[in-house]
C-alpha cells in the first residue's frame, strides 16, 4: 500500500470517527446534560415543595397550639369563675344566712318587739276597716301574759279571747283575719326572706368588693 493510499484510509477513519462523535457522542452529551439539568430542576422543586409543606405543617401546628391554648385558658377562666361563685355562695350561706337568721331570731323573739309588730298590724287593719275577728299568734318561747301586758287595751279587745295565742314559729308574729281566712305573716322565716332580698346584694359587695 502506498503512502497516499495509507493517508486516504486514515482520512476515512478520521471522518468516520468525526461522524460518530458529532452524530452520536455529542448528542449523547447534550442529552445527558439536559437530563442532569432536568433532574437538578426537579430535585430543587422537590426540595422547595418539601420546604413549603414543612412550613405549612409548622404553621398549622402553631395555629392548633394557639387554638388549644385559647380553649384551655377559656375553660380555666370559666372554671375559676365557677369556683369563685361557688365559694361566694358557700360564704353567703354559712355566714350571711346564718347571721341574718340569728339576728332576726334574737330581735324578733323579744316580747316588746313582738307586741309592737302586732300593734302595727292591727292599726294598719283598722285604717282599712278590717280590724275585726282577729287572732294574734306569737312565738312559742314567749310568754303570752308578758306580750298581753305590753299591748294596749284597745288592741287586746280586738283579739279573739282578748289575748294573743302561741304559734309554731320561733320569732316574729302572725295576725289572722278569721272571717276572711287570711294570715298576715311577719314571722322569722318571712322576715329573713324579706331582709335577705335587700341585704344580700350589699353583703356580697361588701365581702367580695376586692
């Protein structure tokens, strides 16, 4: 083989190599680079998506924590308010009601006070024209004779039998209009209820004003 023929063969081989490179290797490199680029882009998107999802989860977790905290605080405040109100009721029941009852029984079990109550009722009935056929009842623990001595004669004359009678209550008095089957009750239970309506608010404000 001559030198010229050898060079021609080498040229053909080179041409074939160049052809393979340009038609196969270069496109393969470009495609590989594109695949890598696409993979990197997808990876970045996955990372960004995961990061965004993590932030959303964290945000929802914070919101849930805040909601739970608000519910807990509301429940705690309500429980505290109920406990305080229960305490107030117990203090009122143990202190106010007991003291009021004791005070009324001491005052309204006094024969003089009982006589004054009966006299006030009878005189009020006289003004209304109803002071007839009356019966006056006093606490069992008080002497009827003592109350009779304290009542004016005109009051006693309007009472059935000219005397007061013993009732079944501890303090205060009752006057019955026998012909009308009506009882004017200012016994200790009624006095306690009447006074409690007006005094309970003042008592609560005084004790719990802080």
